[in-house]
């Protein structure tokens, strides 16, 4: 059977008919509100995203080569580049934090841009490059971990922080970094799973050329046209109910083979899971580890300042209090929200979602799904304080006059951010909807009329 014309919501498992053409339009699931991925691609839209990625790569090189901030105090000058910040942390025995900053602000954005260009340029020319699947997967894997926009906010916070103690001059790297943030925002709006249908089209047309005949696309074999009939209140048809499974990487809908424990996607070879294995146990363990790391992250000093007048330790909350009392209350609010509120909210929300899924609750599923999506998006902004520490350490090293070094809380805090991000990745949002489906099925079993069975997808609409 051909399921090429089906699409599955990766968050609630609902099945849809693939819309005929989607050009730059965002389609959302009508049940949970999640953006649908792996929509039919349009080869002409690749030009635009290819140009933006290339521009982002050029601006990235400029942002790396020039200083982002320069600071002058007592006749001495110091400057901070992106790689300089990494080097300062590394030489200051904060190697794990240095690796975190390097990966999130330099390595992962670079890998994303290079891998995207590697697949986009040949696709535009009508060719599928070798190792296409691995490269698109790479883009999907590194994308959530690239945090140039958070680094940019970190630079702005550092500038405001330093203005009170020294003369701060924005460097050419800062403008490049600002441009890069915007360009990468545009690149991030492009869903890489759209490249799979395009590669399929190219491969199919090649095969058709070889055989001198048109390849049958098997249209309409699975679904009947609804013909404008009014559908009965039938329960939502999910991929699980239909005995299908949607690939999380490329979105291809395929038959679930029950006896095969480690089934792989027939298109991209990614492991297929009806539900992510041990999702709740893994999420709970990562949350516990994050909650434990959150204690030293707040109690231990995040920065250690030593000057001629003496030395001082600075905790996260101490920093917020300092901004608040010195009149920089907008900055105090930004740092408080990013460093204190977001991690706590993330821990609480994910714990509640895990408990509700474990108890089999069907309560307010749509709201819970929205909450999960918000938590997944905002989690990365907690990296702000780690970036501010990295930049401050780089800027303030005026020999014996004043030196700031990173404290142990920077490491604990970075661990909290990474652990909570991993926890939200491990949580399978389809578990939120499983109990809703089970209840609706029990409550409305007689509603599965002949009409609804003839066209099972008539109630599932893309909004
Ligand atoms: Zn959905
Ligand atoms: Zn796949």
C-alpha cells in the first residue's frame, strides 16, 4: 500500500491527507496545534533558503574574525571575540564550559550551515548528493543546540553590565553577530524534512527517464475522495490506530511491522518508534539530575572577581540583586527570567507532564501540548548566563588590577540547561494524546459509522 499521500502529526500522531502544494506556508495540526513537518516541498523555494544560508555563512566568518566588544579601563584595552571567549574559559580551567560555549555558539551553527549548503546546492541542480540522508539528519540534530541568538543577547547584557565600570566599544563583530542572528532565524524557519520529498521527486524523475515511462505515483489508492460529504463524529484516526508509523526524521508514513523490534525507515533509515522507548523513565531521570544540579548552580559562585581592593564572589541571584539595586531593573528582569525562572518553570512543567502521562490523564490535552511546546522553545535561553560569564571573563583581565574568573556554578548551570533540554527531547508528546484517544474511543464507539470508515481521514483537518 502507498502511504506517500499521508502525513502524520509528530506531536499527537493524528493522520492527515498531504495537501497538494505548500509553498512557504505553515500548516498546523487541527488537534494539538503543532506545526506539521515534511510537507510537500517545492524545488523553486530552495533558491531563497540557499541564498540566505550562504549569506549567513559569510557573515559567520566575519563575526568570528573581528572583536565583538572592546573595553578600555585605566589606559588598558581588552577585546572579546567569540573564539577568544572560548579560549579564556579553557585556559581558566573551565574546560567543560568552554566546550559548551564553543559547540553552541560556533561549531553547531557552522555544521548546520555547511550541511544545509551541501544538500541544497546539488538539489537545486536536480541532483541528490551522496550521504543525503545523513546530512539532513545532521541538520535536524544540531539545530536545537545552536544558540547564536542567545549568545547575541549575552553580548548585549555584558555590554550593559560593563558600561558602569569601563568604556565599552561595540566591535565590527557585534554588527556581524546581529546580522547572523537574523539570517539564522530565517534559516531556522526552513523545515529540513521538506528536502526528502524533493529528493524523492528527483529520484523518481530519474527512474522515469531510464525506463522511458512515467512512474505511477499511486494516487488515491489509500484514500477515497471525501466528495464534500458530512462526516460523522468519528474518533480521530491516529497513525497507531491505522497500524502505521510516521518517521520522526523524514515524516514518511509506513506500515508498522509488529514482529520487527528495531524497524527502520524505508527512506532515511532512521529508527522508527510508535512511541519513543522508555520516554517517561528517561525524562524523569534527566529531570532529577537537572534538579540536583540546580542547587549548586544557585548556591555556589558563578564568577570570582579579584582586584587590588580585594576579592568577591558572585552568585546568579546576587547578580540579579546587584542589577536591581543599581537601577538596571530591565537587565535584572532579563537575567532573572532567563537564569532563574525559565529553568524552574521547565523543571516543574516537564515533571507535571511526565506525571500526567504516567497516570494516564486525559485532562486538558491541548493545553498540555502547548505548554510542552513553549517549554521546548524557551529552554535554550537559559544559556544566557553561561555566555555572559564567558564574555566577562574574557574582557576583565587587567593583569594585577582586576581579573574575573568563572566559578563552579557556571558548570552546574550549564549542566542544568543541557539536562533539561535533553529531558524535553526525550519526552514523547504523543503520550499526552494517547489517553484522550482511548477515552474518546470508549465513549463514541457507535459513532464509527460506515461513512466515517469509508473515509477515515475526513475528520482530520489541517488548520
Ligand atoms: Zn497534532
Ligand atoms: Zn524516515
